[in-house]
C-alpha cells in the first residue's frame, strides 16, 4: 500500500537563553511510515515530543535534520500544495472567542477557499455531523470543552483533507464525551477513507482507534506495531483467572503449552497465556481431569498501558527495542 507519510532521521532541538544558549533536543532521529487510509497513533507520556513531531509533519515546523514526504510531496519545496490536502485539530482548541460556532466555520471556510453556496453547504454538513446544531449561535468563549473539541474537529474537515492530524483529540474531556469523539473519528475515517495520524497519552484511545501504534519516549520511537503484535513482542498475552477448589499441580501448569506466567493464591489462579481462546479449553480439561472443582473462569486481555510500561522499562535498560 502507498505511503501517506514518510519521515526519515528527524531531529529537532529548541534553544533558550541569551548569553549562554541552552539546547533541548526534543526529537532524536525519528523514522516513521504511515500507509494511506490507516489510523496511526503516536502514544507517549507528556513531554515525549508528540506535539513537536505532529507540528513538523503538518508543515508548521521544519526539522533540523531529516527527510519528510507527505502524499509524495516534500514540505520544504511544496508546503503550499501539502496544506491544501491536510488539516490539523488540536486538543487545546483555540478560535476567535467572540464569534459563534457557525461564524468560525464560515471564517475558516473562507481561508480554505470555499465560497458561496459551496461553503454554506459544507458548514451545514459539518454542524450536523458533529452535533453542533443547538450551539451554532453560541460564541466560542461560552462553549463547553467538549463542544470546543467538536468545533475543532469540524474545522479540520472543511477542506476534506486526505491526511488529518489530531493532537490529543480528547484531552481534558469527560469519559462519555471522549467516547463520542472517538466514535466520530472512527466513523469519519471509514466514510472518507482518509489517513489519520493522532497523538495521545491515552492507551485506551490508541487501542480503540489505531490500526498501528508507535511508542514515543524522550524523542525516540521505541517500537511500532498493532496492539496484538506489541503485546506478543514482549510476551504479554491474555489473562485467564480461575476461581477453584482443590489442589493445583503447579509444575504441570508451568509446562502447559502457551503458558507465559502464573500465580496461585487462596483459591485463585491467574495465568498469562499467549492466546487465551486457544488455551482455555485444554486448560479446563486438564484441571477437571486432576479433580479440581472450577467455580468461575474469566478471560481478559492485557491492555496497552501495561505494554507501554514494559517498553519504557526495557528502553531504560538498553535492551535494543529502539527501531
């Protein structure tokens, strides 16, 4: 599949001070490739360099070193053409405070070259799509945080971008509003087929939205993959919890195929296995044959938060997880 975004060897530093300049290196050799039509997530803690990377890829900043292609174009030479085909929505929405939702969308529509009936039709379409009908006449400064985020997302769709950059799209929102925003992002991407690159420090958000995820820490990408492959890479699989009565033969549990780790305490056995659905049946059969009375079985998945913590620890130990 063709690439929408390519980044090779991206470095970026910022400087402070007058007499004695101090350098802070924010990005340290980023390599990244995003396929057309996928939702790609940059996951990392605050201060990892996510917003700086997004600003460079969206042509708002130039890197100190490195090469970038957006839709096959070079931002250093074709920034104007790229900006016609991309857009950006920030989690910290900032619009003209005294203008209403509708006025802000018309204003930005004019900046994107939309005129007359075409602009009016697009604004109405986005107001309906993002559920802004009841707030169309409300000034920006009177909107709730969630409505400001909806307006920011609506603005970013005015020029029907081929590539959409989302910087922390649900930061600071209530859980129910966050879920609604994520569902809208997912729906819009499916309908339009656009490429979306989003940054987040929310593991659940990345797992829900993204086809692939890059872990970013201190300006370096630790690794890239889908959520399942990342879990398997560090041998973190599915969790099986079994409440039981009787005696478990621990040595036999450890020898069973697919068992990564286990613990037994007070009638509860917790096991991490490579593939829960595949291993659960043989495990239940084995325990029943050994005379163990099974009271309750729960099957769950390791979440990305645990994976991220493991990668972060591994990178601190210099185990070669950087790509």
